[in-house]
C-alpha cells in the first residue's frame, strides 16, 4: 500500500493486472525456498529498474523513496539464502524443520513509510 500511496501522491495512477497463481506443487521445503529466492531476485531486479529509471528521469524524490526497498531486498535475499543453507545442512533430518519453523515464526515485519 505504501507504493500505491506514493504513486497516487505523485499524481500517478495505479493499475491492477491479473496475477498468475503461484506454484503449489513442491516435493520438499528446499524447492519452496529456491522458488522464493528466484522470486526475490525478480523483485530486486524490478526495484533496481525503478531506481535506475528514476535517476535517468532526474526524479530524486522517487530515487530517495526506493532506497528503503533496495536495502530491504538485500536483507530478504540474504535471509532466504540463509534458510537454504540451513536446509542443506539439515539434509534429510525432518525434526530440524520444526526448529527452523520456530525461528522463522519470530521474524517481525519492519514497517516503512516514505513520509518519515
């Protein structure tokens, strides 16, 4: 919603397109997190394109706004790689998934507002 609010405040229009349903068939948790990492990389590339375009257009407000998302994506990719490394370390040890689940459930959402 923060992105939508920003676009609207800058006199832009928000358009919604259809979204394909995500993959649902995975054989193991590793496949899930590999797909998550692939998606995070896609999001990072998209954000980097916005940053690059804002520089080309000399839109410093948007360039400043997008910085938080750039930093956040670095964290998200690193976090996902960390989970993948743990899954590799666990191997076939299923009980380790319980501990990983407990760890992941403690993550907290970090709110962002471009007006701060």
